[in-house]
């Protein structure tokens, strides 16, 4: 994510990779790991490859995650800015589809949090669609409170876990 | 006691057809080897005890809970080999008494004394107790039992309850069980004793489905598992490759509803225990949550999110079209039928935060029940009909009960996060799961309606989402 080597030339050279598709995972997907090695070509500079999560996160400057207040799912101004950046990326790369993962913090009941995560993911999706991204390019999935990123039991950790994460489908 | 044979026959006639009608199971699978469904328990004697043995009433549970009960080892006519115990029926008799003793002791019921602290009666003494032996030990009630290996390999287990003051028999019953189901005979004996002395319905001969959890907080493995009400006969249903959540036993114990991420999305599956096959509760690309059975097993409630808006739907347990029951904007989720099937209590945030609502079974006449301050979630109607248990969120998360009219709130627990109540078959005990602050570790607990008797249930690993089934058919 910290690498900033992406260039237009690299994007053009690797656009074909975006067509690569895999079956949906049988289990929960692992945390996205940055892919830093370009596949082939001695003339290509190193850097995230188009179609990877690392390329997406790099291009949107880490704004692939938006955060929510307790028990809320509204898109605030910070979320709008992040989603606008995501929409620009998706406009530049029309072959890329994303999954928006909706999450909740641990301070909620399990079933409600599943529904709340779905609502958050859809709020993010709806905003992207309003910015012109085709709905068919955005899948949503809720993990409720089952997949925290911050492990503490305090307000700071919960704030990080109330999130919607955009993930490139590859 | 219930007519067990008749119930079992009914259950057979209602064998599920959904598995044949539904499309094939998705190619991805998280299922382990199918578990045995268990055999048949046949009641051989049904001695109606005369009323009058009771010398007290049950208005205050503390009175009967202080009763001293002696439970010596069950006797056998001759020590015969049996698959149920490597040491034969004499050793099995002591094991049977231990199960009865632990059932009563672990649930805070009575003051039982078990076979390891008592002399062993002979086979003939089972029907003619040696009164001085037991009265000298201060016992107020005496449980005797026998076990006999029958010619066809099955076990015959008899259970007798005597009142020491009256020196008379209060109740007796006997069962024929396959050797693999010997513990069920002991649970039935504990149920017989408990029911006769408390005036309540039985609950020990039942099973629990739950989610077994392992691994670190940010990478928990969650597997569907089942066990007897005392934790014995534990089995994993899923392998843990996919997250499984929120199981519910069908009333006939032949199927399990649960949520699985096996295809990458949260979806409710109907798992057939006998065949080990499973099908989606609804053929649909939308996520589905919070599965529930109707008390008669004919209907399934599930909640489905469409465009981020979650509503409650009902579908026949044999498949077919779904009926949408709620249509308020926001999250309507869960649902628990009243015992007569006429009403459904459910959770909704239509008012701005999670609260408990009730509606008729067809979705009409929806109204809010909880006005206590804080939030109210995961309502579960008692099988007796007289209480609704729910998760009360007011700072911490705790298990509470209220009347079906939303009055007489009583909070029963005081953990940091206690949630997801499930009722014992007789509506006297509530299980729930407790999450530990910080570590996120989970465990199963139960509490009685007085709130005084709270205990942790032993599970092999961390545990959540308990779902207590009814008395076994």
C-alpha cells in the first residue's frame, strides 16, 4: 500500500489481467494482502498490478474503507470523499468489479449485526451507483461482527470495526 | 409423561420432503460426516402415581430445591455384557445413577447425593427399599433404579421415586433403549424425579445445537455442533472451513436450520441430520439470516436483506413460496412463535433502535412491546407461553424476561455481554452465550427464572449461539 510506483504505462501493460476470474471463496476471504511483484517482463517497473487489491488501494490512497457511527449506516462527508475516489477509479477501469464488505463492532447482537453490516455495505454501494458506477459491478456481503480488524474492546477499536471495505474481485 | 411411542410415530410420518424438492446442494461443502440420529426410546410402564405424595406446594422453588435426594447406583439382575459399558450392566447401573445425580445437581435442583457416596442396593431392594439404610442418612427422597440387558441386546431401565417420610412409592417408570442411547434412560429418570417433585414439565432428555468457536479474535473458526442437554454425545456437524452461525433444531430433531458462508455469502440452510444433506431455505441471491422453526415444525421464519433492507419471511418447511411478514423500512429480524403458533415476537429498529415487537402469525397487527429504556433484541417466546426472554442492551448486554404484554421486566444476568437466550423445553431455564471483554472468548451459560442459579455449561471449546430443542421424541 505504501508503494507509489504505479504509472499509466504499467496500468496499460497489465489491463488484460483484470479479466482473470476465480470462483468465490468457499470460506471467508483472507485479509487482502498487498501484491507488490509484477508478474513478468524485464522492462516493467515493480508495483501493484491492475486488477489487484493493492493496485486499487494504492490508487485510492487507502480510501477503500469507510467508517460508521454506532448503529448508523449513513454516508457522511468523509465517506462521500472516499467513495468519490473509489468511483473515479472504477470509472477509469471499467472491467473491475468490487465487493463491499459490511462490518459491525462487537457491541451488538449477532443477527442484528449481520443485517446492519448488509445495510452499511448497501449504503456504500448506493452512493457509488449514484456516482455512475453500474450496480452490476458491485456485490455486497455482510460479516456482521464476525471479522473485526481492531481487537480491543474499547471505543477506538469499535470505531475501526464499524466499516465498509471495498475489495477488488479477482 | 408424554406418550413417547405415539410422538415418535408422528415424527416418522412427517419425514421431510424438502430435500428431494430442492435443487442440489452447492458444490462447496463444509459438512462433516453425518451424525447418527439416535434410536427409539420405548416406555414400558406408565404407573400413574396417586396424588397425595406431595406434602408441599411449589409456589416457592426454594422449598423443593432444598430436598435431600439419595440416588444410589442402579441395580442389575445379573452382571451381563453390554455395548453401553465395557464392564457390564453392574457398572452401567452406577453410571446411570451418576447421570441422574449430575442432572439434578448441576442445575441447582434439590440436594442430591450420588452413587459414589452411597451403598449399593440389591436388585430385589429396588422395589422393596431397605428404609433404615436411607433414613439414617437423612434422605427425604430416594431414587432407585435397575438396568437389565434384554435378549435382543436392548437395555431395560427402571426408575422409582420413594418418599422416605411416607415410606411409599411416588412414581415409577421404565424404558427400553438401544445400548447407544443408555444416557437417555438416565435423563428420563431425572426428568421423572424432577417433574414429580417440582410439578414442572421435564427437560433433561433434550439436545442443544450451538456454534463451537476456536482461534484468535480476528480469525475465529465457527463450527456447527450438537450435544445432549448435559454436554454428552458431542458432535461437530461442519468442518470449520466456512463460518457457521445461529443454528435451530427442528421440533422433531430431524433437521437443523443454520447460517453458513459456504458459498461466500451468509445464507440459511436446512440440514437433514439423517442424510447429511442440506438445501438453501430459499433459492435467492439475497443474504438470509436468523432462521426459526414454528412450534409444530411446519413453518420456517427467516430474515432476508433486499437492497440493504431486512424483513422477516415465512416459508413452509417442505419448501414452496415465501410470504413476507414485515415491510417496515429498517431491520426487522428474528422471530419467535408463541407456543400455540398464533403470534410472533420479533426484533425491529423501525423506531430508531432495536426493540421487541409482536405481530399475528400472518404479519398483521404489529406493535412494539419493549419500552424499558435501552435496546431490546433477540426475543424468544417461552415454550410455556408465559414469558418472553430477550437480550437487554442498557450499557452491558444481559438476559431479561418480560410478560408477553411487555411488562414485569426482570434482568437475570450481569455479564459484560450476554446474548441470544434459548429456553429449556419446559420454560424454566434459559441458556445464552457470554462474550468476554477484550479476548472475545465465548461460552455457554444457563440461568433459571429466579436468576439465582447461574452456571457455565461445559463445552470442548469456546461456544456461542445455543439453541435448546424440545423434549426428544
